C-alpha cells in the first residue's frame, strides 16, 4: 500500500512539473550569458540574419545541437500592408565551423497576406505573454532551442528547449515548422486550411 502511495505521489509531482513547464521561458540578458555565447550569437546575426531588417514583425529562430541553424522572419514591405516571409538556413553549422567565411546560407522569400500574418502574430503573442521562469534541477546541453519573437512597440521574446512530446510548446514548434515548410514552396499563396485551423486552435488554447 505504501509503495502504491509513493508511486501515485511521484506521478502527480511529475504531471504538475510538466504542466508548469509547458510554456515559454525568458531569454537570457546580456549580463546573464556565458562568455562563449557572445561571439556565437553575434555570428548568427552576421551570417544568418545578414541583409534582413533588424526590426521584424515576428521571428522564429532554431538552434539545434547537431544540425544547422535556421530562422523564419516576417518583414514589412515598402508598400503599405505588404509583408514577406524570409526563411534562411545555414548549410554548415555556425557553431562548429571554425572558418565562418565559408558558411553558405540557403534563402527563401515569399509574400504573405495580412490575414495569415495576423494569425501567426496572435499565436506568438499569446505564447510569449505567458512566458515565465522555471527552477531546474538539471541543465540541458544536447537538444534544440527555439526562440519566438513578435513586435509590439519593440520585440517581445520567449524560448523553449526540446519541448516534451504532446506538450503545448511542441505544438507551437510543429506549427512554426509547418509555416516554414509551406512558405518555402515556390507555389506558396497562403496557409493551407488545415494549418490555419491548427493555428486558431492553439491560439485559443494559449489564451485560456
């Protein structure tokens, strides 16, 4: 009987911990970073973000441990109410390649409607507004870190690290990956109906 109670309590603690951590976390500030991070993040900006506006409407940045870095960014066009999705992926790892000058970047660019943009923006806003700190017993090293940013009189941002399967944060990542994959297609004219439905469903879940 005692064993069953302990198993039950352990399960409840695990579930509570999972629920509490199923949200974005704040980004580290300049004075919170490790020394090696300064140069790495500067390289990401100079290589991956090169030529893109410094004030995006929104951004989705992915930094894996064992694959190459990539970013999706929505920028304003020169004409009123025109917007573009820029997707970029490094062909070589920015982290592990010693000679940064040889790194090539794949690029895709497509226009996006204001309607589709508002769908993503609201989704990211809802997720970022629930950003909060967590207390960890261990520090993850290998995995993938995902960064989400949206412009609201300046960028608001949040991050998550290798979210658990079936979690809200995994759904946020999966939708962002689907957006990126659809936007890379040369025939892209807007989000598919299933993708729009997923975005709306998760946006509502994050609002509640």
